[in-house]
C-alpha cells in the first residue's frame, strides 16, 4: 500500500527556533512536494524536488528551505520560525511520469504552531 | 494571481441530494484536471480526474463535467451521503512528469443526514 509518512502530527515551537519537518515515502517516487494548508487559502506549494539533491521553489518559498539527500526523504526547514508560519504542512510524492494521471500521494500532515 | 478559482467555499446538502462544486482556470496550457478529497485529520487523496479530450467522466456517484471553451470544470456528487462530508479541492496542471498541481482554495461539503 502506498505510504507517505510525516515525522510529527503536531508540533509546537517558539519564535526564532529552527524547525525540521520530515517526510518519507516508500513508493520509490521521484517527485516530492511540500505544501502548506490554511483555511480559505487552500493548498499552496512551498518547494518541490524531482530528484535527489534537486529542489525547485514553489509559490511561497520565502522563509523555508528544503533538503533531499535520499530519494525517499524530503525535509522542510524553517530557518527561524515565525508566528505566520503556524499552519498545516503536507508532504506529497508522485512518480516522475505516469503516462496517464500524475497522481500525488499525500501524507497525513503536520500541524505546526509557532508561539 | 490565482489560476484556479473554486466555488462555493462551503456547501450544505441534504442526504440524497446533488452536490455541485465549480472551478474555473485561466491557463490554457493546463491539460489535466483532478479533484482531491480530504477528510478531517487526513491528507488529500485523488478522487477523480479528467483530461480535456472528453467532456465528462463518471466514476460511481462522482462525475466531472468539463467545458474547455469556458475554461470551467465541475464535480457533481449524486445521491450525496453523510460519508461524503469532506473538503474537496479542484486542481489543474500540465500532465508531464515535471509539472506541479495548482489547487483551488477548497470547498467544505457537509451532507446532513
């Protein structure tokens, strides 16, 4: 069964802390994505990666960075957390090209609160 | 600039009724239009998707209607059930391995018993 796991379901951090959100997929997918989900704003893409050590900015990369050292793992880093980064963070993965539908598989999300 | 506009923001439908959610897009290069369903506490999951070479796709009680000239597509849920209560996101992309999904803002559907 397809699986995307995220290291924490809930996380509380202080302003200014460095925060790591981890995502692991077991489907050997090339593509991995980080989104944030906020009420009324939907899903917004932060960063994505097509391959190990590759990264591309999404729509809202400011204040975030990512790391992909292994194919199955994609980390989102908040260098200095701020209260406006309080949100639900979702990780997703997909194969590079399905030839049909480019389905993304999502993890359960990490709800981050920055105090 | 929002490239996929979704409405309504929330919807209440009685059990057995038809739920309709609409989306409009701007980028004519989009050629893949999925709908994702998200239950509370879960990540979104693909529900149904359509390519623009057809005007309608049906899977069980769920149907996508697609109007290429109007750049609009909609999700219809027939015989809506309380178990359909969830947040629904439309999305669009170019169907290539390097393409990303552009999501609408979501519709929270509540089906009352």
